[in-house]
C-alpha cells in the first residue's frame, strides 16, 4: 500500500514529467515535426534527475539513502558510458562527432529509472516509460543509432539496479 508521503512524492514526479513533456509541446499534432517533441524529452533528463534527488531528500534518512543511490547510479553510469565512448569512436548518424556508442542520455535515464523502480516497484512502468521516451528522442534527433540506445539502456539498468540493491557503492554506504 502506498503511503501518503510516497503518493505525494510520486505525484510530484508525474507532474514534473507532464510539465516537461506535455506543456512545452501543447498543440502538438501527429503531423507536427517530431523533432521538437524529441528535443523537449531529451532536454528534460537533467531536470528529472535533479527533481528525483530533491524529492527523495524530503523523506528523511530513507530519502537521503534513495537520493544517494540516484546520484551514484547516474554518476557511475556516466563514467562507464564516457569510458566506452572514448574507446569505441563510432560516428553519430548526424556526423557531428565520433561519440555515438553508447547513448549517454539513455544510459543515465535508465539508471534513474532502475533506482526509482527498486524503491517504487508498482510505478516502475512510469519510470521505464520515461527512460524509453528519452531513448526514442535520441534516435529521432539523429544523435544515436538504435543499437546505441539499446546498449545505453542495458548499461543504465545494470548499474542502477546494482547500486540500488547494494544500498549505494561509495558515498552513501558511509551512513552520514
């Protein structure tokens, strides 16, 4: 059963996603260019991570633990993603640079989703749906190939679950 506090925090997250994705694209029609919608989704990731941490911090000691897991999962996912990008050197579909594989936005979105899904299993579909929207946006914007976002998603889920199930890796295991 969802407690009142969890329900409140979950509601804030849903409202944030709705505001970030739906409001800026009000008036969007099936005929409209999907690039604008994809850009809004892609740009919302940093704010989604920040909001998740802030909301978690309002929940006392357990919330601080959750916030720490989010920060660590996103941080370590980013490190691994950037290390692979430095070694792989696959050109992006838009030919902007050679840092296509794996998708950093997607890996971080799925890391966030995995941590939140461990804490709120009944709402995991929402978190993974948002992460899938981020992955779609990266392909739609021609920043990544499909295999880039699939690899990024797998990496993010793996790291996010590992961090959440261990209760953190470094910072938050110190219990400060």
